[in-house]
C-alpha cells in the first residue's frame, strides 16, 4: 500500500506530457543533501508503505550524510537490474530452478517473474582464440557460438518465458558501454498502476563495474547475482544510509595526460582515503571540465578503490551525451526538466554537506600505469622502469634471464623476463571513451607511417566496447593502421580483462613455461589480479589504450619510455614514444570529425533482435525449463533440494575445520576463477569424465550454469596460496579427516569433510573478496561445506553474498588476525551464540574457541558482520533465494 506522509506526490509537465513525481523538497533538510542521497530520498518517498519504508526512514535520510559509523537501515528499490552473461546465466538457472521448486511445492510457477525490468548483455563469452588477422572477429565469433550454444538457448528461452526480461545478443558490446550508450534512461518514465511516473533511473547489476553508469548521474552499483535475483523478484535492497565522500575537482588535465591517468590517480587517492562501503560524489568547478566519457571511466573504477558508487551529477555534459548517443529529444527534455525541478542539476556554486572531503587539482595528474597485480598500485610512468626492476625480483631469482625462441615462420629472438607478451585494448573502462580509443588509433598511424611493428612475441588485440567504436574507427580512416600493427578487432566483449585472453603465441608460451619466465601483460582494463589475465603471465599492468600500443612496440616493461627508443624506423633510426604520441588537439579534432548520433541510432535501432544466427537458435518453450541431465553447461541448481516450507532453526558451529588459511587481498578471482580450466584440475577431470574434449572445456566463467563444475573450480586459482599447505600454489589444502593430513585438492578434501559431517572454516586477512562481484565465490564456498569465514575485513559485495548463501561472515577483533592470535589452521573451531539469531537478536560479536592439537585453546570474540535485519532474515532462511521462495509461496 502506497503512503504519502510528506505530501510529496506532485506533477511535472514536459513538452505537453504530464508525469507524476515525488518532490524531494517536501522533506525538510533536502537542500544540503548530496546528489546521491537526494536520489535515495526520492526512492523512499515513492515507495513508502508504512512497513518496509516508513516516515521515520525518510526523516533519517533527510537528516544528511552520516559522519559517524552508519547505523540506519533503509530499503532501496532499484528501477531496474542489469546483468552480463557469466552471472546472468547463473541467475537464469536459479530463477528456472525456483520456478521448478514452486511448481514442485504446489505453487504457481509464473509467480517467479521479474517485477523490475531486467536486461542482460552477452559480453563475457568471446575469447581471443584468433588475433592479428582480418578474419579474427569472425573466427572468434564462430567459436563463441559453437561453445556456448546451450547457454544461449537458455537465455533465449528466458527472454520468452519471463516478463520484463530482455537479452542483448552476442557481438553487440560490453554491458556497461551498452548501458550508458542505450539502456540507461537517467530519468525513468514508467507507467505504474495506470499512472505515468517520472523518477531517477537507478540500477543494480551483476557486475561490479555497473558503477560506470554513475558517470551519467545514475545511482547504480554491483551486487551479487543472488541479490540481483531478489531485486528482480521485487525484494528491496537492504542497506545502511552510507557515508558520502565529497570529491572536489578543480583545474583541467594537461597536454599528453589521458583519462586513464586521471582514473589511476583517483583510484590511488580514494584507496588511501579508505572509501570501502561509502558513496563518492564529484562536485566543484572542475566537474564541467570532465567529459562524460571520462566520468564514466572514473565511475567504472569504483570497485578498484572500494566505494559503492562514484557518481557525477546531471548537467549539460549529461544531456549532450544523451543527444550524441541518439536518445529521443523528449527523453532528453524530461531529464533536464526533472533534474532542475528536483535539485539534481549540478550547480558548482552550491556545496552539499558531505560526510568527508577530498580534493584534486586535475592539472597535477601525470601519465601513469598500475601493477603488477593490483589496480590501486599506481606507478608514475617516468618511474616505471625502476618500479618494474624492483617488482620482478618477487617473481624470479634471475631477472636477467633470456631464452632463444624461433617461431613457426622462422622469426628468431631472445625472450626475457619483463617481455610484454599480451598487449590488449580491452574492458569496459576505456573502450567506452572515444578520446583514448582514437588516441590509440593515432599512435598506430604514426607508428605505422614510421614503419614500426609490435615485437614478434606480443599477442595484440582490440575488443571495442560497442560496434560504434568500429564505426568511428572506419570513418576516421584509422582502422587500417590498427590492423597494420596487428591490433585487429577480436570481438565485442570483455576479453582480456576477464581472462578470455586465449592462448599466447605457442612458441612463446612454451618458452615461458619451460623456463619459468616472468613475462608481462599490458591492458587497458580495470583488473590485473594474479592469475587473471593468462596462466602464462605473472605480472599484469594497466595502462591507457595509447600506452598499450606503445608497450607492444617496445615489447618490454623494462624500459624508460622518456629516454629509451621503442623501435627503429624504416631507415634504422631510433623512434621514441614522443614521436608517436598525439597531441590533445589532434585527438579532439579526430573525435569531433568521426562521431555522430546517427551511428548510435543505427547500431541500437533493434538492439535486442540480434543477427540471423541468434534468431535461428533452436529455443525451448514453456514456462518451465526442460533440464538435460547430460548437459555440462546447464544443470538444475541444488539450493532448494529438500527445502521445507518453513526454515529450521540455525545452530552453533562445533568441531569446524579450516579448509583454507589465506592472506590479504584475496579476490573473488582467487576464490572463483573465471579463466581457463586445467585438464588435471577437479573441474577438468569432471568434464573429461563427461566426454568433453580438452579444446572444448571453454572457461570456468562460461560454465557458471553448472554447479558441479563451479564447485570443483572454487578456490582453484593457480596463484592461490593456502598457508596450511605450504609450498603449494593453486587449489590445494590439507585433509585433516585422514591421520597424516595429506595435501590434496580443495574439492577432494571438502568432499571428505562433508562425508564426515565436519563444518568448514576459512581464515583470511584484509579485503577478503575484493574484485568482481562473483556470486559463485559465495555459492561455491557454501556448496563446499564452509559455514563460517573469519577475515580481518571484507569487500562489501562478497560479505553480502556470503550471507545470501547462508555463510556467516565474522571479523577478527580490531587489530588482531590469525597470526597475532597464533592460529595456524590446524585447530578445530567452535562458534557459539549463533542460536541467538533464532530469537530475532543479532549479537555484535560471537565467541570463537580454537582448540589446538595439544588441547590448548585460543579464545576471542569475533565481530558478526550480519549488519541489517534483512541480512539476518536471509541467513535464518539458509540464504536469500530460500527467503524469496518462501515469501512467494506465502503469497
């Protein structure tokens, strides 16, 4: 039932059309609110029902951004949900399983249906198997369809079976670029109960870089797939009113400095400021100096510095971008009129009241890269050579080692540590930004004109964020220069940044592995975690697209780009980076002459239809999915097997054993890899047993619709270091069910623990679960039998996902960790006080007793990170999906 306690309901007339709106100025205190909290305030006013959302909630939000520790819970209802196919397939499998479960329990399966618009973009499946040739795109697309046919049929079925569910077919672009170029409304017009409303667009997405849409002024962030499913089914997002960090911008970027340099600088600043779980909001006179594409790039990197969002207010740059990307004039008029009416239009003279403040003069930004294993580890480009020389010592005992290599075509060279073996213009972060994409193409032109080529050991790829990039490359006449350097388009998708790099040059790969070389990858991405880009590559660096091409020409990270030549011209003369680097004026000129609204209108005219191959897919019909027990891609999920209509009380944990003891910065990549499947791994053996040939293994990410593969891939990252199995690297642990505690795979040990009825514990350090918002990092954890994780600190999404899968996230007492407490992972663990949750109480701490092999005990009170009543309800039900299913059955 709708409630209107503040009399906020009103109307707005725009171009002869009347919209119902909920005015934020109806609430005292709105004037000083940050932009992002005004959006949340409107959301609460519009969804106020007197139960989940009350007048007191609205007053609490209007009181302003908290300066102390947030403690006020609100229920946020996003306007829509956006997904990519890795997480989206798993979501659809869960929804299809939920329909089956409802039917099995005698309910109406059609009740399992998205209540909020849900859009899925297939962009994670294409792998750069082929590169450096004119037909690479076509060949990679052929392989993509061949490998992913089952998954695509499932998604086609879902598009027909579920209302409000749409799929953007393969080969269109990267989800976040498609979102800002086409799907985002900025202000959402929608008929609700027969009334046309206008309200701020907002979204949650099953990819952490959903925050790219923040550049358009849209409040949106990444959630786990399980949380997204609940949002699709009408569940509000439970959250605490966040702290808001005001980031004041002044000045403008200097000549030769790119958007990527600005992003890496801001990433470093905000990581140091500690913004995990907070909103970041840009304001001040420098805002108008930042183009929309740069705003989107900065918003995109929000997960890398840990904030929930990194949002920009609506202004003329926003409406100019909407016009450029082909939005209808009536929609643009609505955006401007609504934003001005509701105080959402940026005014540099007005300064909201923020929880915290930080400031950057854009003129101080200098060219930068980041690496070799974390996006926040910024390196000033001028210091990159000594930085590399120091970093490489951690990866090899012989930094000067060289190995002779001869390619199949007879080309011979010496391969060294630090050699750039992957140079990829890839990922949503930069491939949405015309200035850096066309800047890279200009570098290619200047290099090609001088006769330069990438070094023969470099795998060179371009994966544009949308087909529009190809259009403006063609119109500018620069595509041919990229092709001449081997930077042919390999696909429209995430590719290298998510580990879909494909195989390196075979002879290069063999030399690396036979000689344990520490080679490098340079990519214009946002993720460079260990083991992510390629199993052959130990060191990964983030750089702007123009720098990616420069490094491909140089062929090594062991270079001072200000002093050392990157190659020789046709006459044998040294060529330096400055000789191929375009000026800002050159870039702006080609951008202005190459891009038009017609390109966007043409490419997105029928964005959900797909090509003939997509339309001709043999698609199942009916409201229940036809499961195939022989499938190695799509299996009915086990979460509802044997689930009673009412939840059983939760119990304390006794006799728990440590499955893994991990250090700091363990990412969701470490927990649930998305890359290649090794033949001798548990997942590889499973597929082999099912008759799948090695070349058809595909990636772990593409197999997310099959829990049997994903369980076996959990904690299987090749760079994972489990401290209770010292001397190993990868998915190994000790199995304490056996007398001599042998080292075995994590999966095999977990199987034995489950047979023995032993609950499992994971010990971890700081920033546990950072990185991509992988629901399978939590799903795999729970299916292995882990009941509790004890970490020093958590990444926001992963902590939430653990609760959503029925795992307790505990935190070591402030200033303590496994080492200071003397825990080595051989102990048995008892956690008491869990049963208090059955009584509607959420204790702040839970007593933990770790009993060592000699009988001595380590006791401490761990902080219980179930932060809201909503999270408590999810945990009591065994997970968020079980909670939603029971709510549906009650209705």
